[in-house]
């Protein structure tokens, strides 16, 4: 919005020429989102406390988590507000991809809000059923997948990390593939959100990695040099991912151990969907498996645990998702969180190396 309002005036006020540069808007989108989240967080936390919107802790988990009962949840509303407002302010709102990722974020945020509303306000412990939640997510992701498929010139080819000549064409199957990426990413982040600061840390790291990816694929010179697809207009998504980074950083100030607020499904579901949508737009869908490796590990641990228990009657882990397994092994919560952050950083660095190693 600021870009459309102020940049045209650069002929009269030369200093406004700075809005032309994507790097400038990326930085200030992150700073703006951080300030919004950081400044508004105390007010949001107080309001959540006033309406007694407190977390309910599962009884079969580590017993020290019982002390978290009553901690305000649904703080993800703050992240979403900061991301959307900062993106609208600093991105080129004439860009269709900007509105697409905002649609994904707000849409999945509404699903998470309804789920949290049923759980914490209506008092139904399980919220939406698995079928209801997955169906709502699939419908939203289908809309996004159809948008891509019918967009003029959009490729249904996949780019495989590390390999420049392996680009399978999925054709019509690209639509269900896009749904899988977006819905899978959304639920993987949701499963990771079980310890103070655990989910928001890797989200920040993945957002920062995709800020670089989006910037590169949206730059014709850089993309041609690195032999990766050039996606016209995709560079504006770097503003969006920078806003995710900034808002998550502001939220982390209050979500770090011991957390003063939890994000809830209203935060975790849309953040995962946002990353998945950016991965699809930037044509680096498979790279998300590496960038979001911590989320993948958490999701796989749940899948393996359930499959093993149903087929053999035995558990692989002491408890799933796997972060609870480490807790029950004796690791302190901050140690589990920081070590998984370290893993997320290493995976993000490895994923960025694939832009050159092809």
C-alpha cells in the first residue's frame, strides 16, 4: 500500500525512491510486524486473561506441564494481525500472489479460530473433529491449487533440490499435490506447537529461508544465474515472509519459556499453510521438506506412533509428538526447544545451499 501511495511521488521527493527497492520493504515489513506484535502483546494477553481463555493441558503428558494450565491461548490472532497489516503496508498490493498468501493465512486462521473457539470458549475439549478440520483445510487448499493450475504460464513441473535436470511434470495431479503441501505443512506446524517457543522458532527460521528463496526466484538475473525458475512477481512474497519472521519474533518475546501466552490453532494452522503456499508459489515445494525438517520429524513421529500402536499394540516413542518423548527421557523443556531450533537452523542452511548446488 505504501509502495503504491508513495513511490509514484519519488519524482517530486527523491527520498521516496527507496520504496522501489524490495530489500528496503522486506526489512521494514519485518520491523513493522515485530513492533505490532511486541507492542500489542501485553494488551492481548490481558484480554485473554479477562475472558479466561486458558490452555487445557493433557493429563497423559509430562506432569510438569500441568503448571501451564490456564495460560492464555489463541495468541496467534496477534501474529496474524501483525503479518497481514505489515504485508498490506509494505508489499505491492497490486500483486496477485500477495493476496493469495493473505487468503491462505486468513482462511486457515479462521479454521484454527473455530477450532479454538469450540475448545476453549464452548468447552468442548476436542474442538473440530479431525474430519471437519481436514475438510475445511482441503477446500481452502483446493481453491489455492486451482488458482495455480489455471494461472496463465504457471508451470506444473516440480523442481527437485540438488538436481537441475529432474523436473517431473505433474499436470493435473499438481492440484492434489499443492493441497498436500499446504494442508500437510499446516498440520505439521500444529503438531509441533507443544512446548514454549518450540513451533514459533522453526517458523521464523523457515520464513527467513523462504524470504531468500522468494527474493531470488522473483529476480530474473539471479534466478537465471542459479538455474532456477523465474516467477514474475514472486519477489513480493519476500515481504510477506519477512512479516512472518518479524511478527513471530515479537510473539516469541512472550512465548519463550515460561510462556505468558500460547498461539493456539489460530496461529499454528495458518502459519504452516502460509509457508506451504509460499513454497508452492516459489516453485520450491519439495524444499519445504528440508526447510521445515523439524515439522516433518514431528509429524512423522505421530504417524509412526499411531501406525505402530494400531498394528502391533506397541509404541515406538514414549509419547508423540517426539518433543514429548525427549521430555519423558529426562530432557528439560528449554533444552528440547533450543536443540530443535539448532536442528532447524542447520536444515535451513542446507536448504539454501540447494539454490547453488544443482
